[in-house]
C-alpha cells in the first residue's frame, strides 16, 4: 500500500493493518507470517540509513554532551568529572563571548545587507535583459568555489600592498587603505564582505526561483490599476515572495551560526581573537589544545543556540510555508 | 511618448551598470588568481593589474609536474566517490520505505531524519574524531566519507521522498500482479524512474564532499591523505611569501569544481533550491 495515493488511484484502501503492509503484497492477507515478512522488508529498507545516521550523527552529538562534563585531553581515561565547570569557564571567557558577538554581527549584517542585495539582483535578473543567463551563471559561481579557495584568494588580495590597496592607490584613495585582515576593528567587516561575496549568489538563485513562480498577470493587473512599479513591488511581489524570503533568512542565520572554513583559513580567528566564531573557537580551544571536554561544552552551547533558534523560527515563521521538519510533520 | 520612454531607457542602462559592477567584483578575484599564477611574486607586488608581462609558466609547470597536486586531487575524488556510493543507496532505500510503506512510527522515523538538518557536522566533530580514532579510521578516506554520508542523509531523504511518493500506485499494482516484490519494484521501477532526482542527490553529495574542510582537517593528519582543500591551505602557509605560486596552486584546484559546475549546473541549482525549500 502506498503512503499517499495519487488522486487517480483506484484500488480501495485495505483495512488498517498496524503491522505494516508492503506495497506489492495483495490486500486482505492478514496471516502472521505475511505480516512478519512485511516487517522484515521495511526493516531491510531502513536499516542501512538508520545505522549510519544513528552511529555517526546522533551518537556523536550525545557523546559530545557527555564529554562536556569532563576535564579530558582525549587520551587518558575519562575520570575527571567536573560537572558544569566547562560551561562556566566558557561563558566567563571574554574570547568566547566575543566570538558569540562576532557571529551575531555577521548574522545581522547578512540579514540587513546581504539578503536585500541578493533580492535586488534577483529582481534585476528577473527583468528581460540581454545576457541575464550568463549573469546568473557568473553570480552563482563564487558559491561553487570552496570556502578554502575563497579565503586564500581574498587573503592574498587583501594583504598589505595587495590588489585592493593597489587599486585604491591608483584611484587616488590612499587614505582608505586599511589593514583589512590585521586591524581588530576592521577584520570582522572584511570577513562579512567575503562571506557575502561567496553566498549572495545562492540567495539570489533561491529568490529568483521564487520570483519566477509569481504569475506575471498579478503584477500586470496591479500596473493596470495604476500602481507604480515601486507599489507593485511592495504590495504584490514582496508578499508573494514571503515564503522564499523566510527560507533565505533561515538559511542565512544557520549559515552564520556555523561559519568556520572561511574564517579559519583567512584569519585563523585573529588578530587577537577579533574574528573568532563559535566554531573556530571550539576547534582552537578544544582540538588544537587537546581539551576535548571543554571543546565539547563549547559545541553543546553552539548547538543549543542554533537548535533553539531553528525550533523557534520554524514554529513562529516557517510553519505556514512548508512542511517543516519538526512542527508540521505528517500534515502533508 | 518620448518622455515616457526616456526614464525607461535610463533605468535599463542603470540595470546594466549595476549588473556589470557586480560581475566585476565577482570575477576579479578569480581572474586575479589565474593570471597571478602566470606572474612572479615580484611582478605581482610591482603591478598586480593587467596582463602578466612577460608570461611566466614556471609556477603552473612545477605544480603540475610535482606529485602533490595530483595526489590530493585523487584523494578528493576518492572521498567524494565513497561519500556518494554510501549516501545514494542508503538514502534511496530509506526514502522509498518512508514514502511507500505504511507502518507505525513512520512519521517518527522521518522526523528523526529531518531533525538532522539542525545538527551540523561542526558540533559533532570532536566526538567523531574520538570515535574514528577508536575505530582506526583516522587517515582513512572512509573516516571522512562515512560521517559525511551520515550528515548528508537528511537532505537526501527529504529530496527523494516526494519523488518516490509520486510514482503512481497503478504501476505498483501491475508489478505486484507480475509477482514483483518490493525490492524488485524498488530496483527495477522506482530507481530508474527517479534518475533525475538521484542525479541531484549525487551531485549535492559530491559538491559538499569536494568542498569539505573541517572534517578532513580533523581526520586526515597525514599529508599523503590530504584532500585538495587541506592541500591548498597547507600550500598557502608553506609558501606564504610566494604569492604567485600559491595563486597558481589555488587556480589549479578551482578547475575541477568549475568544470563540474558547468556540467552539472542544473542539478546543483535545482538540488540546492529543492533541498532548501523543503528543509
């Protein structure tokens, strides 16, 4: 029996069979042996994925929560139980608190600058203009390059007397030259710029797909009723784009909370911790200094933040849009 | 009439100006890297703009002639292929069961997988390191591929399930009348019908494996096991004073991803969009 029968399905639904029914076996047979073979079939289909997923995704996360209660260098037996001491230490460490703040800054800047920018470009590419297929291909290109490559190339471009400084100098703007990656007051904004360079194309593609799903007639009708282009955009296009925008916001926030590769390679979290994110901090303190208990506590804090956020956002904002992962399950 | 046309034309040219400015910002770093590889570091500090004068081929020649680049390329391919080889069968079997069998707890199992979207690999990387060490999988491509596959399952299952659901029940009934059991139906009918979406899932697995950095960084400590992202990073610190050489190595390591993008653009874009919109 199929999970969701298409409208054209003709076979009558067999009576409820809590033991599970395999798709191919004829309806009506309720013998115990057949039921067991169905069960075995279902188990056979699910087992590989479940084993892999539970062993390598769920268990490690629980293990991390367990390790976080210990002072442990990863080698000795787990004996030094310290309770919540690691959490206390992390939440009292100014470097960790700064890392959380950095993530917050990048997150807010992404929402306020990067997403509107991506939306603007999506609107632009949604217009009839020559070469828009090529433009779309190229705007998405940075997303395909790995974070590592992005970080290395930009690090070289931004190094003192590098391409950026050279260009500013040639334009007579020497006064704007900064230590882009070495000035603690600037490095975070530099990181944000590079993050945007890499990721705006992704949001643009999603928003463009959303825009193309809006029937042209609606905007046309608004124009016929005398709405200006701005009004049409504000009162017709934007509300209809709502679901896509909310997804972009969601992905943007999750992405900011997990920011690692790009920062690690470009700045290593420096100078003096001025560009640490929660994950770079976790890897430096937990892995490089072999403090697995402490690193796990940091990971748990990071996880709780994104988990709490994701749940809240799904309940409050996404619920009406999609068959959400947690809240709306089974409704569709 | 003319007055109405004029602003139209103005906004249109403004559109092109904006689009070209963005295009410039997107392309300059890539072009800079590729051309920089054809200069010497001295040339780069003297004048990083314009075409190299004269063109220098030594950087690229040396890297292509050494073993390092090719070995790292091979390692990346192996890890990506293993990831895909694990994720595609596991995810499609599970998605098929979750789409077409009715059983108690089905939605709970599905929810268990979808919750995984909220567990990034980053928070599990330290315990994973410990477990992989215990299992003697450090410095082994499987030590990267298996966890990557595990964390890739949620997206893959979410993308696959609706496709398996959409297969008409009549097909299944016809197959059943021909004595075709669930496994044969899955293998002979459902999989071939879902080829496009299987391609999407494969491409997503390959792309994320290809670009992965954190897990390989932790798992692969021996240089001969390094994948390209690790190799490029290390190369850039090892030759930190030789900008031109670093740019050459970085440019070369871009090529596979770019070629793959050109070939699989449709799958990448559609896959990301559907994965995101359903997540």
